[in-house]
């Protein structure tokens, strides 16, 4: 009698384990096939800027900061035109990674930056800048006016202290925007107040925080009264202000 009961209990436990394993295997298969159709949520899928943004996008962007080859492969995969320029400079201003986007509307020219900055610029243009111009002004972005990417100097041009991200062109300063309908929006003249231009500038500043690791605007300090500073420094905690 005792023998039969314990055998039955044993069989029952065994069946439950089998059912549990089958359920887990089913979940695994379902998760794998879901991830295959949602690469933006899959940390192992290569980053493609044409995919929607997802849970894994940010982590993949961060990973590009130390890997030029992987970063340039992202631009190629995403069909973003660029040229890889020869390394240049010495010491703290040595630039191993000089990547110049081809079709980007920077004005007066498109400077070479690091590849992670180029990827972030493209992401920001697609996800934030162009939608904001359409939504607020019903127009397209014709030109993005910049104040430079590369500058061999320490932060704020000081004699000592940490080197600026500009020393390796891992940064970009943006001064204003010109839309296809002729609207001109300037960080210096249009930051203060309440209106479409102010709403636009705040939207593009806030949206930049999802693409760049550091975003500084006139809200940050007086040194940024006339431009947005965007960079891809490797600090874990980023500034977005
Ligand atoms: Zn700057």
C-alpha cells in the first residue's frame, strides 16, 4: 500500500517536471521567434538605424563607442552614406576615427567626427529633428548650422584640466536651423520665450538626449547660450540639460 502511493507521487512529480519543461521550451521558441522579428529589442541583433527603436537600442549605441569597425558597419547596414578619412593629429588630439557623413545637411560644411557621433547625428535627425520640424512648422530641415566638431583644446579652452571631447572630434556644436520654408531658428536668439521656435529648440534638445551621451544647452550654463553641445564621451552617467 505504502509502496503504491509513493510510486504514484513519484510519477506525479515526474509528469509535472515534463510539463514544466515543455512549457519552458515552448516559451523559449516563442521568445526566439518574437526577437527575430523585433531586432530592436534583441541585444544580440546587429544595430540597424532603419529598425524601430527598442529596449536594446541604447545599449547597442553605448557599445559602439569603443569599436570603430562595428560602428562603421552600422552606418553601412543602415545605408547611411559616409567616408572614412585617414587618421590625423598628435597626442591628445590624435583622431584615429574620422568619419564624415555624406548626405547630412550640416552647414557650412559637414566635418569629420568620430563614428559614434555620426551615428548619433543620424539617429537624432531621423527621430527628433525631422519630426519636430514637420509637426511644429509643417516643413523640412534644409540646413543645420554648426560651430565645429574638432578643436584641439581642453574643456572651455582652459590651460589645464580635462581635454574637451572636441579634441578628438567626438563632439559637435549646433548653433541653429534653417527650414525648407525659409524659417531660421537660432539657439542664441530664440531660446528664451514661448512660441514655435522655442518649442522646436526644446524638442530637439530633449530628443538629442536619446542619441548622444552628453547634451548641453543654454539651460546648462552661459558658455552654451549660443549653441547646443552634443558629444559621445564614455562616461556612464550622461548630462542632458
Ligand atoms: Zn562643444
